[in-house]
C-alpha cells in the first residue's frame, strides 16, 4: 500500500508539471501565427500530446493528497526532466525546416531546457522565427527551473512542493528560503527573474536590436542559456553596445537571486556587497577578465577598446556558462580559449541560473584548504570554517567535497568516452566542458555547432547536460540500490 501511495503521488505531480509544460506551447503558436512560417503543426501536436498525457495522469488522482518525502522529490525531479526532455524535443523533431533526426531533436531540446545552448543546427539563420523563439523560450523556462515555477502553483492544487524544490535547487544550502512559505519564495524568485528580463529586453532594444532579436537574446541571457537567433551569435550584430548589455546581464543572472529580493526588501545594496560568495565570484571574474583583455590587446588581436569590451563580454558569457559568442571567439589565441573553457567549471553563484560547479563550492573548498593548512600547523587547535559570518558545518564540507569529486570524475569519464567514439582529445574536452557545465560553446570540431558529433556522442552529451543541470546527485541517488528499498 505504501508503494502504491507513493506511485500515485509521483504520478499526480508529474501530471501537474506536464500540464504546466503544455501551456508553454502557446507562445510559440502565437509567434507562428504572427510570422506565418508554416510551422504551426509541431507546436499544436506537442501541446495536445503534453496536455493529453497530463490529463490522463491527473484525472485518476484527483482528490488524492499526500505530502512528498525527500526520496519522492528526487524521483519526481529526475522523471520529469526525462519527460520534459522528450516533450521539448518534439517541436524540433516534427519541424520540416529543416528535418532532423530524433537524437538531434533530443539533443537540441535538452540543450534548451538545461540552458546549455549547444546546437546541432549548422545554419541557425535559416530557421523559422517561431523555432528561433521556441529555442530561446526553452532557455528561459529551463533557467530558473519549471519545477520552481510549479512550486508556486502546486500548493494551489493541494500538492506539497518542498521536497521537489530542494531536489531541484542547486548548491550546498538547499534548505534556505526567503519566506516561511515555499510557494511565496518561488513566486519571488520568478518575479525577480521576470523584472530583470524586462529591463534587459529594453536595454537590448536601446542598444540597437529589433524587438524579436532582443526578446530571444534576453531570454537566453537571463537564463544563461546561450541560444542566439544568429549563427554568429552576438558577433553578427558587430556592436560594442549590444555586447556590453549581454555581458552585464550575464553577470546579473549569475548572482544569487535571493540577494535581489533582500536588496529590495531592505532598500540597500549591503546584502550584495557583504555577501561572501558574491565577492569571491566577482574577484575571480575580474581576475580572469583582466588576463583575457590584456592578452587580446598584447597579442594584437584587437585594439584597446575592442579588447576590453570583447574580453569582458566573452569572459562573462563563458564563465557564467551563458554561451553567447562575440567576435569569432573560437579563433582567438589558444591560451585564452583554454583559460575560458576551464573558467566555465567555476560558474556563478548558488541560487542563480548558471551552470558549472558554482562559486560557493569553490569558496568552501578554498576555506577548507586554508583550515587544513592551519590544522597541520596546530594539530590540537579547534578551527572553525566560516563563509562570511556563517559557520559551515562539516556535513556541508563533506557534501561539497563529494560533489566536486563526482563532477570532475564524470567529466573525465565523458571525455574518455568521446575519445573512444573517435573524437580527438581537444574536441572531446571542449564538447564535455560545454555540455556538463551547460555552457554551450564547444572547441575543436564542435566550435561552430554540435551537429558534427556521431549519434553515440550525442546520446552521451544528452546525459552530460542532464547530469550538469541536476548536479549529479539526483541521478546517482536513483541509481542507488538503497533508494529502492522502500
């Protein structure tokens, strides 16, 4: 009976989330009707399929209410991302301009919802407007997480969402909430996300973009997703102003969204300025930016102003795992490309839309390394690890260390696997870095697009993108024998 009750709970939540996803098919339908691209059918079919699946699962469970336990939260998150991935791939697979295989469609769909921004399309400029919009929208809803959005709605349906939120939320401090009620927290996060998106839309338009390009690029930028309407990405516009907007909003999107709420509530910038993770992130960012800008100028790649703007924007884009490209980035000096590829593992702050390992974890590991040195010098001393004014418990340090190991171990395994599929080491590393960090810019053969990968490599990178987005543990938990001992 317990197993049956849990299965009903999981089915009920998955159905509710699928119904919510079906609503996201309406904007692409409106875009198709506006631009008359002749691609209405893929969105209509996806809408009908998703709403049909949602209703079939929801109706039999109406009236059944049960709280979600921790293991149920992990199960719902992973299963929904599988369903979400398949449904997100349908518009790409059903589209006839151009026709692509299912594995290509799945890769593109997962790349969108995980905010990776890696594309299999060789000619993005030729895609229909509705499909370009759909790609950007998939970044937008994947950015803060459709499950976090659903957390604001599920309580209205009588479904608890705490465990789902904690399973979906990245970072070592999952239990932190802005408000006593989790639904209110999710609403606040989405409000901040939406307001910044609106401001960014206006900024892109003032910088010279048309409304459609501006809308798609701010969706991609705030989600740190990287899908562009142009094959040359930001480089197509040849505008330093547009690049600066993209760079600034990449940084804004990489900041813990909870800090924005605190700034608004307290009418002060002190919550941001005093935040240890933010200061650590900005120090690392400006350090890498200074190296990149200086290297571009000294190497003669660009004049001084261009070196500063291109260097700032591209560093912001790669380090925050946005993935927008300026000034033909893959052709820059090899040392810069490698430096930025490694910086993509750093990511941004916990509670943002970025990928990667995240600044907080690096900060905890850095503090732990310093504590270990002091402990070796003074073996009997009791040394407390603190981040800002917060004492970090040993359990958190252990979790961060475990995650760091598993993340790098998964990266190495994927690189080796891609080499076995026939890729050279440079391409393999650049491809894995792009996918597992949800950054989207490849290297070597995948510098321009990922359509050159063989099907086996694409399947592996679909898994890498999901592992990066869910931060390893939820998937490993489901593969654990202990998890299934009810």
